[in-house]
């Protein structure tokens, strides 16, 4: 069983569209994250969620919104997609105890045309 | 979180030990040193972490200097599959703190 799974793996779409990326973890972790890796390969945190509460939001445009229906899921919704949103998006989870190990999904490559 | 600096790239011969250095001269007392790696097109993978003492697990060893200003990740017998970008991160143990990924070290294991 994959510990952190995200779908789809590839997403190609037009500018202005709205899209979602789903993430699920079966590790029983309390905290989930979204990271963005741009073309220069820098990994930057976008959001983290703990028990349905947003605890970090790193100056991400409000076109991006995380949605957590339950502790095991953290989906990423993106409205009005722009060319600059093209990147690889990684979901991750951690126990949420302080001394953390992050477990990452395999990534979603988003291409905005 | 303390800033870390790593060499941009390194090569290692297959079967030899790979020693990846990391400087974290401004690390504070409650900050742990974490190592992750990212194999091409995959999500980052946790390797090891430590505070003061040297640590070893099935993947690697972590050697932290006594003053904690630098550390070395050791892959004892590098294989081609260890070719990846390796990230050294200093992070406090307070709940909610970020993992800040820098550019890392691109390790190439050569046959």
C-alpha cells in the first residue's frame, strides 16, 4: 500500500481553468502538507493542515485553497490557473508530534498551457 | 530555522562510501539536523536525523561535529540507485515549524 498517494500524476490544462489535485495518506498522521517544486527544483511549502486547521500558509495566492474532508485527505484546489503555476506539486504527511519525519507522495506535474 | 549550506554537486564511485557535508554554523540548541533525498521525478525521501549524537540506520550514518556547526551524511556503500539530490535541513522540534529545503547536493554515483 502506498503511504501517501496523490492523483493525478500528470495534469495538463489551459490557462484560466480550475483544477484539483487529491492527496490521501494511510499512515494515521495528524499533519498534511502541500509543497511546490518549480522549474529550478526548489521545494517550497505551500500549506500544512493539522486536524482540519490550517497552520502554515506561506504567501500563496488565494487562488490556491487546501480542502481537508478528513484527517487522511488534503486536496489542493487551484482557481484561474496561470502559466506560472506550472510546477510539480507534492503532498506530504507527518505525525504532527514536533520531531517530524515527512513522508511525500510521488508528485503531480501540472502544466498550464 | 538555521540556514544550511551544501556543495552543489559531488561524484562518488559505486561501492565506495559517499560523504556528503553540510554546514549549519548558526544552528540553535533545539534544532535537529535532517537529511532527505530526492531521486529524479520522485518525492523526497527521509533518510535520517539527529541532534547531537551520531546516528545510524539502515540507509546511512549521520556524523555531527561536537560544536554542531556541521555534519556529514555517510552512505557506506553507494550504489547507482543512490544518485539523487540530498537535502540537509536544520529544524527545531517545536510543533508547526517548517522544513525549509535548499538546493541540496546533487550526488552522482558513477559505475
